[in-house]
C-alpha cells in the first residue's frame, strides 16, 4: 500500500468516470465546445473494481495536494495544457505541460498524448461530459498486488 500511495500522486495528474446518464452535452453545444469551454480541476479519483463506472476505492485523500490543484485545459484545435496550480509538484517538468487530444469511438472516448491524465497517455472512456462535470476512466496496470485496475477521475469546472 505504501508503494501505491507513492505512485498514485504521479498517476493522478487528472481524470474521472461514472455511469450517470448525464453524459449528454448541453442543448446546442457540441462535445468539443463542452470540453473546451474552461479548465477542468480534479475533484475525486479512485479505483472502479467492478467496472460499473463508480469509484469503489476513493483515493482522493491519498493524492498529493500538488496534484489535486492541477487543472486541464483542452483547446478546440486538439492541444491542451496541464497547469500545476499554486502547489507545483517536485517531480513536475514545469508550471505547465502540453498535451494533444482527439475524440474517438463516436466521441465516447478521448485519445490523449503525454501524461495529462492519470500520468498516462492513451484512450480514456468518457463516462460523463456536461457543462460542469467530466468523468474519465482507463484500465491501467498498477504495482502488485493491485494489478490491472480501472482508474477513474472526476473533474469539475
């Protein structure tokens, strides 16, 4: 568990997921407009053991404060930036870190390069995307004894 607590602050640079049926974009808005309207801040993060879209093991209290104050800003041109906020993590490459993104699977997933979300790039399932909430998830291999788990990150504006 001690290794997990050390690794998770690096992993949770940003992301979220739940299975609410509120993943529709606001009336008249596209998913790109909803995603890019303002910065996203990590609200909660954890492990979804039974893959039902909700956090079963909440890890938010174990995530370093320097990660919890980070924000993600997605731009309409497919670029983005992670901003470290007021508390910059010691292992951070700087105040901001760029990434690129694109929708996948009929806009039900996000492809993200760099380590903007959970410290990894790759494809993240969109559980929720509204004007005020975004939830992303990704199956990730964690150190033993955890193995492959579904990590969930919930963001707010």
